[in-house]
């Protein structure tokens, strides 16, 4: 199958694009040009791979979750251990890539939005590594939920801006980051944390995160001598999922399953399942599926996991949904909490609440499949940051 | 000629600069907005930019963000904004340009919107997050409906791109006076002058300047060289401060009169 996206205008089918104010257009065109210049440059690849290996700790292990597999009694479950990366999640793959690119472009300052704080920490970390000024935009509500990550960012030398507009979560942090960028566009590089935003961000974040799927493909070949039957990953904006899926897109036998956050249920008004329950629209520089009302106003998203609490999704996922190449399902807060506890007890791995959504889908799917089938699951991050949220949900007072 | 063209042509003959106030439709409510539009038109506004509120106004500073939130809380929708325009049009012929973000228009349906907006009496549309690269899906239907697509130019726009956008402009060009969001910084008219005169050399279409013009003094300084000055946040702030008071319309009338006098002097 041929799959060449985005097209030269930055579109994935009818999604994606560059829906931004004129002030930012030249910066995006400059970024596209800079990225096109480095993406096939062996020196840049080498530098990127050097830091992934020696700083991030890649390749991350592909771990056969034997006890979980036995417990569920169906398909074999392999976990791609992004939780073991430096800073504890897949986010750092992308921030290393983008900050190396920012350096090539001569930018000295970086900004980023963050929801759970993982992308903020990953950006602040790499900014510290290269001695760059760093400012992070985070919703007031998320600052409350993720106090530990806020302190980590400050220790790393970043300035954290509290965003109070709208719902005071990831969407509003992105609005404020865009407002800051429009004001300081000449000397500032915006490190977007997911496969959303204006072109070329969805493409370059996907490319930097594709190391997840590329490694897993090789590792699974070594372990099982074959491709997985399905690749499963959670989706907020969708960067760990895109990084997991992309190297398998042309392998038609591999089911690609994205797991959205159903919050209290997709039939309630408290969820974050943009593909399962949203409609096409334009926000944050791209056309994609959005949670919105009849009048095109963006609805509030809800998920117990701050990293999935976003009313949109990357445009390439919207496209994969429409062409039927990937399937999108959703998992509720309660199901994710149950999966969180199960993986912790059975495998001794405390997953991030985001990743627990993928595990919850595996718990549903694996028992329905024969034992010779193989599931590849992206364990996108570790759960240390979520301990307080989980304790709250379990009515435990720490 | 369209209402926008007629207005600028008449001003040019008198060697006057267009005064273009911006206000958010539905702030504090739709009925008041209708009164405000008439007050503005009667006291010196040559063209009015009417903001269509959006939940995520990424190019706006705190003043217009808050106005959008108030308008949405008051139940403002695209449909109601179009009804408002139709109602105002019964006795007021000031050119009206709807300004906002793409999603509410996209969701309404691009063709349905163009037809309804033209029928209501909308003259132009300015969508902050729809650059020419993405405007193909709407520009054709707007042209057919006789609605001008207003293009933004920014201080960061490179010369070659500026030339291209200016050549394709309709209605008027909107030059964003600074890199930033609306209403947050003081402008430096001398820097803007060079850019605006440069653009004027590229096109026959009038050039308006906005973002950051807050006082009669600013308006006068920019009016020296621009074909139009846009005043947004400063007016929105007066509306916010006087909403619900019987002083609202008189205060807005005084403000707009002073701005116009600054431009005439």
C-alpha cells in the first residue's frame, strides 16, 4: 500500500494543514524548510541517535509480560517500555529531536505546553542539557493535579506559567503557548509535545517518535520472528500512538488500535474521546476531530489522566480513522484505574494513567484472541506522577 | 461597487482615514450590540468589525478573550450574529466585517454561511486562523456570495509573500501592527509607517492597521499614513466597564467621536 502523508501542503487527507495567524506563518514555513533540510541529513540523524542512546537510554526494552499474558489467558502481550526512558515517558524522544533542530536554527529560547507535565519536564530537561532558556505553559488545574512535575520543571530551570483561561487544562495551555509564541516568534522555538498543531509539527513529532515502533519491530522479530497482530497505544493528542503505529502502517496484517479516554463514559459530557465522539473542526492550527458543540465552540474534555485531557487529536489519526487503517476505541476512568492496579500487582510495573488506558484495552482484547497471537502495547510512561490521583480515586489519604 | 469599496473611495476623495472600531457581538448581549453598532456608525465609524465569539481565541489578549467568554455565556451563536446583522441592516448601511476564528464558520457549513451572511448584509469576513494557504475551501463560495475575504499581513511576513498576498487582496488589507496578541502592547507608529507605505506601493486596496491602537493619539499618528485604523480592545474595555449602565452608549459615542476628530485633525 502506498502511504505518503502529509502531502506537500501539510495535509493528511482532509486533515492537518496550517490554520494559524499570519504572524506565525513565516515561522512555520521556516521550520518546515529547516526540518526538510535535516530529516535526511546523516549528521543530524547521528546526533539524534547519539542522544537517544546515551542520554535517553534507548533502545527501550520490549518486555514479554508473561504473568499478565497467563492471567488473561489469550494473546501474548509485549510491553514497549517507554516508561524506562530518562524522565519517565516517551515524550523525551520528541523533545531531544526538536531541541536539536532548534539549535540548528539558531534559536536560544524554547517554550512548550504541557498537560500531565511529562512533556514540560522532558522539554525543561533537554533545555537544561543544552543551556537554553525554557518557559512552560500549564493549566492551573493541571498544576494542582501534577505538583511534583511542576517542581521538577522549576528545578530544571524552567519558568512555569499558570494558565487560568477556559478550563485551565492542556487546551488552554496550548492557547497561551501560541499567544506567547506569536509575541516572541523571532527568537523562540515552540516545542509542541504531540502530533497535533500546525504543519510541520504533526509530521516531525511523528518522525521523532517513530523510534518506538521501529525498535519494537526489530525487537519483536528477534523475540517472536514475526510482526505483531495488533499494536495498541493510548491517545490524547496521539504522539506515542503515532510513533508506535507509523512503522507498521504499510504492514496491513497489523491492526492499529488507538485508545481514547472515555472519562465517565462517551455517552456523558465528561470524556476526551475526540474520534469516538467528536466531529471534524479546526483548532490549534490543524483540522481534525474535536469535541465541540453545534456552534463550533470547543467542549471541555475530561479524563482522570491529565495527559489525555484534550478535546482534539492529531490529524494523522483523524485520517487513519477515515481511511479505516486504524481503529479507535475508548476506556473509562474506572477501567483505566483497574488496569493501573492490575499491571502494578501482576508485573510490578506502575504505569502512567495514560498508559493504563492501553493496558485496559489489552485486558479486554487479549482474552478474546488465540494464544499464538501477539499484541504490542506501548507503555508510554511510568505512574509515579499519578500516585496522588490514584490514591484520591481509591479514597486513600496519603 | 461594494459597500466597503464605496466607503473607502468616498474617504479617499476627502483625504480622510477610515475609522474601524471592533466589538464582540453579544457582549454584553445581542440587543445591546445592535444599539452599539448604530451608536458607532452615527458617531464616526466608517466600517465596523464585528467579532464572532470563539471559545479558544488564540490571537487575542485578555480583554477580547473576556469579551468572547461573556458573549458565549450570553448565548451568542453564529446564527444570532447573522440575525443581528440583518436587523441592523434595516436602517444602517455601515460596512460590516465579521471577524473571528474559522471553526464556528466551518461547523456552520461554509456554503450555508456564505449564503446566509450575504443575505443578512455582511460585507466582509476576516478569519484570523485561516491564512491564504488554507482559504481555498472558502474563498470561492465567498466570492460568489459577494463577501470580501480580508487578508492579514504581519511584521513577520517576508517581502515576497507580502507582494503575493497584497496582489490578491479584496476589500482592504489588515496590517497587524506588532508581533503579539490584541490589545497588549503599545505601538511605535514610526516602525509601522515604513511597513504600511511599503504595502501601499504593492496594491490599490486600502491598508488598515490594527492590534495596539488604544488612544486618539495613536489613531491620529497611524492615521497620518494608513488608510484605516482599527480600534478593538480599547473599545471593548469601555463596553465591559459600562455594560448594564445607562452611560454605555454616551461613553462609547464620546470615545468614537474623539477618535474620529483625531483622524480629521
